[in-house]
């Protein structure tokens, strides 16, 4: 692709799921940048249903790692950003909250790659009792839906950037 010189394109293609992290804290400025990028995500009707819980405390990260069946990497991560949604506000329901929060999560993951951090998206919403466990661990109100967790840190593993189109998955003009 000719546009690989573009920093945004490089961040998107270079974003890979990283599950091993160095024992190095993520700087406050980078955490704030990740959260600002999350808040910049598109939102249907500008409802902006999201709330973000940034977790850096080791005890809480370990508790999340224990609670999530696929979240062992949280025990190594320096940061978790829990993406939540208020599905209803002032009597108005948001039927697009999953898309809005998915866009916010993707912004977090891409921004992490652009900042030299590794990350992985851990689903929560459709995981049985897991949303209630996460709510309990972090004091999230019961009316707020927990959508997912981004485990973030300085990667202790390196993966090559994505490359090329998969012709089996890409269709032009029609299937």
C-alpha cells in the first residue's frame, strides 16, 4: 500500500493484540491521551453513552485478571481501561451503545499502538456473570453496562504489522 508512510495508517496496520507486558508503568500523559481518543469516537446521535474506568492499581488489575476467564494478561498489564455504557440517559434509550463503545475501544487500541504501547481487547458484555463481577470490583453502578476491557502496557512481545488484503474476505460491488 502506497499510503503506509502515513502515521495513522501505520498505527492501524501495526496494532496487534499484545498479551505480554514489561513491568513498566504507563505515563499519565499517555493514559490521558488514550482516554481523550476514546472520547473522540463517533457516536450515533452524539449520545456518547460511554464511561471509562482507567485502572492502574496492581491489586485491582490482579482482581480483574482473576475474574476474567481470558484476562490473565491483566496481571502483567500496567493499565486497564474498562469501557462501559449508560444505555439510557434522561429517559432516552441508546440502541447503538455497542457500536459507539466498540468505536471508542478501537480508538483506544489504535492510540495505544501509536503511543508505543501494546494492548488487547477483552470482551465482557456477553460473558455470563462477568459484567457483574467487574461492576463489583470497580464500583460501577448497576445500570451501567460493562462492554469490555483494554489491557494495556509496554509490550514484551513484538508482532509484525498486518499486511495486504485477504481476497477471500474483501468483496467489491457485490458478494
